[in-house]
């Protein structure tokens, strides 16, 4: 399989400018920065036609791989580093058979290739940084044995910084991740870098174009092949409603394909962690709708049918309280019928006390942390119903720190939040209803 170089217009144009710029190699030799032998080798490939470079690599490829990496290790000038990095990418572009020439340099010098390259990730020059990540991506992707975490960390930290930067760096970072995430050790290392994960998800939250949506979705799909990721990503990053929204608004079939493939991974690997959020996000009616469409890719239909069937089975077995619990776990409270049902609260209010008041604590957490006025209003309302139906709940709720927050919400900018908070506070300070 061919390993393509990650690329974009900025990198291509900058590389062309570097190729046209002379480097004073003779001056380096006179200053004893390079040897006469190294000078002789470099002159055979510097600013030479492609055919000449191909011929040189055919006859003496290992020497050149070692030469380029040794020069990167010892030469400090930015323009020289740029030139050598371009020479490396020109050597391996469309020539997968040359990639091992560079990875095998560790047999001569254990600091190569990644020690010399990782040092350049700290460069103040954008082109040097980007070109280095481009090369490291190809080398890491082609390794025949698992890559040690210490070799991945500086590379992934650089990608995390890129994702939070401008469009050129963000584009390159996502392409690099697409290339390395098929490797299990890379998936584990990326998951252990929360800045990277949060950066990917933040891209989706800002309505990227179809191509970027697909590429980020592809990265998330690859990540969800890891059991730990499938079990935790919804709880940590609230990914289900976001991906549902991406698929619902997708103009390209490939975006839908990668989202439903991700959902299939999440369901098959960690159903308990993900199905509740999927039901709350209304994925079931959306999946039913997708089943009626015509797709050029048969895998989409197979995946959406699987999602529909799994959600149907879960939905059919749900009690009313299961529905409420699913909504509460997801954190996306809305005015679904259960919240305003007096009968529901009479029958279920005390269930908020189960498992050391776990669900009551979830409501308090939403009151403290959510910035969505609908979530705040519904959570305040639910607490009001809880203390109305369960007199001892007033003290429990107060002891858990909830009363202070509800009182603060009486001055919230949203009228519904203010109203629900006011009703709940009145119930918290009222006399026991049984004695009235």
C-alpha cells in the first residue's frame, strides 16, 4: 500500500520556494561544519533534476538517508534545515521502498531518525515544524514494530498545538492523525492526550466544511476501535449529540458514512455507555430515516440498520424511568413529558436517592455546570418535584450544596430559569405539606 505524504497548498508552495533557494554548502565545509565527503554527496542531489536524484538513491540510498538525518542533527541554520527536509520528502514521495532507508538509520545511530526530527518540532519556523511532522508521519506510519510512547509524545504534542492554531497547521495535524491512527499504539497515545481529542471535537463544533468534517470523523472512527475510547468518549466529550448533528446536516454521503460507522463501533463495543445518549439525541428516528434513503455505499445501509435495530431493542425494553435516567445521564435535559407528569414523580422521586443519591447529585452538577437555560430550567423543576414528593429531600438537597445554587438561579437572565428556580426555592423553604 502506498503511503501518501500529507500535504496542503501552503506546504507545497513553500517547498517549491525552498528548492529554488541556494544553500552555501561549500561555506559549511570550509567552516568544518560538514566534511568534504558529505559535501560531495550533497552536491550530487542538491537542486538536481528528479531523474538524477532517483539514480543516486538507486545506487547509494542508505548513505543519503544517513547523510540527511546526520545533517539535521548537527546543522542549526533554518534555511539549511528547510532544504534538507525538502530533500527528504522529495526522496520518499512516491517511493515507499525508500522509507525503510530512513527508519533503519537507528541501526547506525540510535538517536536516528526520530531524535534528529523531534528536535525540529520545537523550531520557531513554521515551515520546519510542518515539514518535520510531514516526514515523521510517513516514517511512523510505516514502522513494522510498535512505536514506543516516548517517540510519539513530542510528535503528538506538536499536533495538539497545531490543531489549536491557524488553518494550515490544523489541516496538516488532522491529516497526520488520519495517517497514524490505524496503529493501535498511536490510538492509545492520542487518547491519552486530552488536548488533541478536545481539539478534534472543537473543530466539529465550529461547522467545518464537508471535507474537514469527514477527516475529523474518520479520526474519531479509528479511535473508537479502542475499547477504552468507546467506553469513555461520550461521558468525557458528549460526542453523540454532536455527531448526530453533523450527520443530520451533512451534504456529502461520506460524512454520513463515517459518523454511522463510528456509532456502530460505540454500540458494539460499549452499548451501556452510549445507547442512553443516542436515544436522548433522537438517533432512533434519524436512523429509521436513513434506512429509507438510497446510498451508493452498501456499508452505510448495513450500519444504519444495525444502529436502528439496536436502538429499537433498547427502546422497547425501556420503562419511563429508564427514559428519564437516559436523559439525565446524557446531560441534555429537555421538556419531555416525564418531567411534568405528577404521577411520574409520585412513583419515582425517591429513586433519585439510589446509589448514594447518584442521580440527585447529577441534577446538582447540571445546575452548577450547565450554561444551557433549558437544562437549567428543567433541572430546577425536577429538584422542585423531588422535594415536593419527598419531604426529607429538602435537607438532603441542601446538605449536598444544591439549595445555594438554586437561589442564585432566581436572578438568572432567562425568565424560565428564574421561574423554575423560584418555585423550587419556595418548596425548599415551605413547611411539610403533610402538616398544611
